[in-house]
C-alpha cells in the first residue's frame, strides 16, 4: 500500500512540474517587422543562447512559434528566436517609395548622412540638378546624387523639371556677319557679378553654345559708353571687336595676334596724353604721359584687349581688357585663368569674333 501511495505522489509531482513550466505556443505562421536598429536572432528562447544571425529595422520575419517573450522566427534560410518586444505586426510607416527623380530648387543644397541637420554633410547639390529619391522619412528625402547617397530636406526638391536654359544668342540682330560671340551679361547695371557665355555658328547658321561660366565686371557694374569715364570703375556696355591677346608667358595656343608682356610694358591712361589708351614702352615714352598702368601683373597673366574707345576720346575710359580675376575689376571683364585660356584657344580671327556686354534686361538692343 505504501508503495502504491509513493508512486501516486511521484506522478502528482511530475504533473505539477509540467504545469509550472513556460508553455510554448505553436502559432499560425505570421509576418512581423523588426523595430530595433539591429535585432539578435538566437539559437534558443533566452539571451543565454548564442546569436546565430541579426536582422535590421523594418525587416520582415516569419513567426512560427511563441514562448513567453520570445518568438521563433524564420529569416531567409535560418531559424532562431527573437525577443518579441522588438517585433510588431504593424508594417513600418516610413515611406519606401518607388525611385523617382526630383530637382534641386536651392542654389546649393547640403546632402547629409542622416535625415536631420545634426548629421554631417557628405556632399552638395546645385540648383536644377537632378537627384533620385529612394525613400522619404518625414520632411527628409533619401537621394542618390552622382555616386553618393544621403538625405536632403524635401522642401528644396521639386518634381517639376526645370526649363532648358534659353540660347541667349538666338534672335540677336547685330551679329549676322560674326561666327564667334562672347556674351557678358549681368542682372542690371549695379552689380559686379556677370555670366560669361561663348557661342559659335554652325554650318546651318545657328548659334551653338560653347562655354557658360561666371565672371566679374567693374566694381560699380556696367555703364553705357556715353556715361563711361576714366577711373569710374565701371565696365562699358556695347558690342566690340577683339584686339590683341597678351600674356606674361608664351602664347597659350591662341590664333589671335599675341604679345608677350615685359616689365617695360605700360598702358597709358592719362587723358591729357597723345598716347591715351595705347600700349607703350615705359622707357621709350616716359615724359609723354603722367599716368600709365603697369601691364606686368598677375591679372594679365593671360587675356585680350577689348577694342573699346579706339578713337581714344579723352576721359572716356582706357585699358579695357578681358583677363584673369576672381572679384570685381576696375572696368575690365574677368573670369578664371582656365576659362580665359579656353576662350583664347577657341577664338579665331577668321570667324570675326565679337564681345557683347550688357545687362540681361537690355539684350534685345543687340
């Protein structure tokens, strides 16, 4: 009898033990999504088990069983256990959109490593540049720009494609006999910033853009030829032929007549001198003028003469050149050295080149 009682008690203990253990529920297979940045998948339902793989935020996993706070999941070809407090049945609300093209509306747009101004700038984009948007998170877009990927503020992007830049040479009425054109334009008279464009006529007589870049004019902007004055620090508007090319070194490859500058070279800017607005030798002409500009300076490393005031009318301005510069001038037109050299190599006297300088608002005068 004692033996039977002992056996009965043992059975009760075993049954009681089973009831106290954590139950494992076999679930109908369901999809959940990871909410942690990185979630460890382990070989068993506890942090005591080793990590067999990891998954990233928003990744979908298939749940096949639940055991307390742990879900048994299948990811690809692997099966393991994940803490279910980092899983949700709600699919992420971060919009992952089909790739679309947008265009930058800011002059310069920072592209950052994350969707906030707290992240570092990885590159920049320019106005009207196309970017590929692959994801949106709040007010930020994830973009591909060139070979780089980053985040930009979506308020500086638009789906509207910018209009193709207008060919400003088309419709000009005063350049029928010219085959090369340099066009220098500004936004009004009172700015030293300019756009420099070059054009060449093709065999059909159509103007083809060659170069577009930024440049600089007089400190106080443009002045009409009639209002130009010596020392006025303004660049003349108008249409002019191209004069002698010059430089402090050898000919960079221009077809224009080329003159090498020496330490003896000056440009006479004395309105009372008979040599006003001409290039002279200091030694040979000293005493014939009271004022002359030294030609042997870095700005004149390369350049060419703009044939302004060729009648040498006193006080109407002198020494008007196209030369190297990164800021306002005293009346000349300037751009980078590389662009000056490109233009010099391109200019061909046989194509009757001219330069037109004007505020963009008055381009229709030409």
